[in-house]
C-alpha cells in the first residue's frame, strides 16, 4: 500500500543569493524589506497549496492583505 499523494510542499529551496536577483533588488528599492518579505510569504502560500494561488475571491485577498500588512 502506497502513501497517499500529498498536495503542496512542506518546504521549498531558497537560493542563498535570491536577494541579489534584479527583480528582488528592485522590490527592495521600491518597498524595502517589506517587498522581500511579501514576496517570500507569497511563495510560501503558493507552494503550500500546490503550484498556483487562486486570488479570485475576496476572502483570499483579505487574508493575504492581513498577512502581508
């Protein structure tokens, strides 16, 4: 008997030089560390659910807004 198939990930790899990426540096220029933090929070939610994040409903948008200030 096999293990039940899992949706999403418990962890994802994080490059040690992610903050040197041009896109991340631009986020930090515009929004400081908050931009970097929001980006990583979004990645966490996306990978936890699978490979996509559905933001079509108002409840999900409110949750994201609250979690990311």
